[in-house]
């Protein structure tokens, strides 16, 4: 009889402790900047769906915004990592550009950028953001494969955390492969390149040596840029999702943080 009384009490005590403890606080917060509508909407929808699931699984919190005009130092200080999910380096206010520059140069958080982040030049009446061009290796956008093509990516830096668990080469489907006025390689650390001879369908729009994933180690912030990021089919690629996951956790982790790949 006594055991029958004790068991419900123990269950009640355990439930009480669980209620008091509550959910675990997030390990970190990530800011996701993205543009909606247009040709990239499919990718954005698929990427945000994946991001929400990945954040839940890894106990971090995401905030999604659709313009950069109101960013300032105080706002950015809330976030360990800034994910520039298909948003160009223009339409930013002077205040937001200054805040972002400080965030990157002083290592106040990490950065993961995709595709449109290198749409550098004079677009839609906006001037070139020269600092961002330097951040991306001193490049200017030149051309792209508008109809899209699949291409084989070769990993150069197999030991870099962003490339952890990736095969030596893999196919990225249905992307707009950008070309630039010059190669960023002298100014950045290239993690991977695309084999232009592997494009399907074939294309005459080529660079030769064609970096597609790189980091700028001159900045205090951990940062990585992915040239890819156009079509929703990317989120069917296990290699793309692995790189994205690695990049977020690596960029968010400062020395001593309890964030592991």
C-alpha cells in the first residue's frame, strides 16, 4: 500500500521539477536577412523551412527580416550569426552599412552569405558598396548562367569546419553560377571551386579558375560565402544542407563557446 502511495508522489515531484526548469534557453540567436518574391522565392521558402527545423533540432533561435534599412549596432548585438540569405549588397541605409561593417570587422558575430550577396556593382540606381566588394575579395559581378545549370563542386580545404563531412566532389543542381570581373582567390581563402566543364547543360559563361565557396580571414568575424543559392532544389541536396549546417554552427561559435559541429 505504501509503495502505491510513493509512486504517484515521485511522478508528481518529477513533473513539478520539469515545469520549474522550463525549456532550455537557446544556445544562440541567428538573424536571417532575405528578400521575398522574384526568382529566388522558391529557394527562400525551402531554405527557411529547413532553417526552422535545423534551429529547433540544435536549440537556437532565428529572426527573419526582409530589409536591412533599420539595422544598427544595438540590434545586431543580439545575434551570434548573421545569415544573408539571398539579399544583395545594396538598398542598405548608411546606418545599417556602418553597423554591419563594424559587426564583421570587430568580430561581433559570424556571417554566412549566399548567392545575391555578390551582386556587386551599380544596380537599381544604387552605387557599388566598395567595402562589401573588398569583403568578398575585391570583386564586381560580371555575368551569370541565367537558364541555370548543374555543376560539380570540388572541395579544396577538406579540413575546414564548413567542409566537414563532405565528399571530395559533389554535384550542385540548378544554380545560377555567377562570374566576376576578377578572381577573388588572391584576397580570400577558397574552400571549393566549380568545374565549369561539368555544367549541364553546357555554358560558354566561364571564369576558368572559379571559386564558389570562400572565407575572408582578414576579418575578425568568422565568415563564409556560398556563390550557390538560387533554386529550391538545393534543399534536396544533402551536401548543400550539410555545408549550410556546418557554416551556421561554425560562424556562430566564438572561442570558448559551447557550440559544436
